[in-house]
């Protein structure tokens, strides 16, 4: 018989990590990507994929480029939603919360963990991220210039590099089932603790 989830008594962050690990163990090469949805202050939504770097009780950490739409929107309205879709297990997790800006010190700390090639790439595209460019060659030339300029030197933190931590206040777990009704439950953070309840699929 397929396992039911209502016996699970885990903190939602632990359950997210558990579902992530299971998705990986059944063959998903990189399930640590989520769709991040943000909204302008007048209510126009936009969504895109970001790589999730860390998940712990503090929240979900991701990095991006200053000047992009998501950063501008988060500065005006810090409420955001992240959606994970684990295709191999037919599971969805929706996380609502506040996106908190990382300090410059934290940004610097994470920047140093990147391989040099990733730092060079970031310096090349970040200032124009999501903006129109004449051709890709423009960026490739810029990348070559940076490689020459910094040759054996350490690359400084890009002024465009910035991280956010999404601090969840609501998490919805959806396990799609075809053998019977799907399992759906949500956790809400109320009075400094997580309250769980079942939802109808
Ligand atoms: C697999 C994948 C991973 C990505 N990871 C990131 C990321 O970690 N951070 C980021 O800013 N953009 C990432 N992007 C690009 C974003 O989806 C987006 O196109 C870009 O950041 C501009 O977003 P915006 O203009 O909506 O703010 C990724 C795209 C893909 C397809």
C-alpha cells in the first residue's frame, strides 16, 4: 500500500528537505530549483526560476542580480512565493513568506564559495541581467576582458551580487495521487509555532 503522509510529524522545513532528498534519490539531477513569484506594488505578478542554495530553519537562500525585476519588486513588496515541482514524485510545495535581504558580509561570504568561472560569468552578465543586448558576443567579449584583467587575481564581489532569504510563513505540501485522492496539507506559522491542517485537493 502507498504510504500516507498524515502520520508524518515533522517540521515543514525538514519535510521540504526530506521531499527534496527523495526526489534526488529517485533520479532528479537537480531538484533544488524553485519558481520565485514576486509582485509589483500595484499587483502585477511575475515568476522565474532561481537556484536554492541553502534550506534551514532560517529560510530558503537564493542569490541574484541587483537591478533585476525580482530585486526591484522585492524592495517594494517583500512578500514572495516559491514553488517547487518534483516531477518524478508528482509533488508540489508552495512556500509563502517574506524575502529578507542578506547583509553585504553574508553576500561576500557566499561569493567566495563560487568557483572562479562562475564569478567571471557573473561579472560579465550581471550588470545587464534580463535587459536587451545587441548580441551575445558583447557579453562574451566582456567575459574575455574580465579574464584578462583579473588573470591570476582574486575576483572582487560584484556590486550586483545580492542574496535573499525567504522566511516561510505558510507551506503547502501537495502529493498528487492517482490511486486515491491526493494528499494536501498546509503549515501556517502562528504564535511562534507551526500549525498543520489538511486541505482538500
Ligand atoms: C535553471 C535556472 C536557474 C536559475 N538560477 C537563477 C538564480 O539562482 N538566480 C537568478 O537571479 N536567476 C536565475 N535564473 C534566471 C532567472 O530565472 C531569471 O531569468 C533572471 O534572474 C531574471 O529575472 P527577473 O528579471 O525576473 O528578475 C535561473 C534560470 C534557470 C533556467
